[in-house]
C-alpha cells in the first residue's frame, strides 16, 4: 500500500494492513498449505519463516511502543488487512486457478510426509 509509505508515522493503520499480508503469508505457508498438501514443506515456506515472520514481528514490536499506534490505528488497520488477505490473496488464487492446466505436478513429483519420514528426499 502506497499510503503506508506516504503517511509514515502520521498514520500507522496502512502499515498494519500491509504487514498483515506478511503475517497471513506466514500462516498460509507454515500451516495451511502443509495441511492441505499433506506435506511438511512447501514452496515459499522458507521465505515466509526466514523473511516475513521476523519482519512482521519487528513491525509489531515497533508499533507496540507507547504513543506509536492507538486503538483507532489498530482497528483501522486490521479490517483492510483481513480483506487484503482474503480477497487479494486467497480468493485471487482460486479465481486464477486453471483446473485444466497441462502443467500440474504428477503425484510422483510431490514430496509427501511418508517419503520424508523414510529418509528419502
């Protein structure tokens, strides 16, 4: 969100909305995609855990300092942050999915939990 950069410290809510996208990325890649794919790792998980998670945590440490963000900033930031995650990320994936693609992975190309437990992969 360009407004996060333009407003800077004068309005923290655009930053909260924006950083919630990174937090959503961590939740999706560290938990949801692994459950859905029955895997212990997925593409994007390392980036989510090594880059997005520390960045999001550091942002919330900074915002938690007294006088930085008030309750209004938090409320105003969480609502668009959730909408951005649901509509701009999750729904967009479904809308753009091509169920008839010829580029889908075959089952032998997928790394599953059983394979990792045996030590292969």
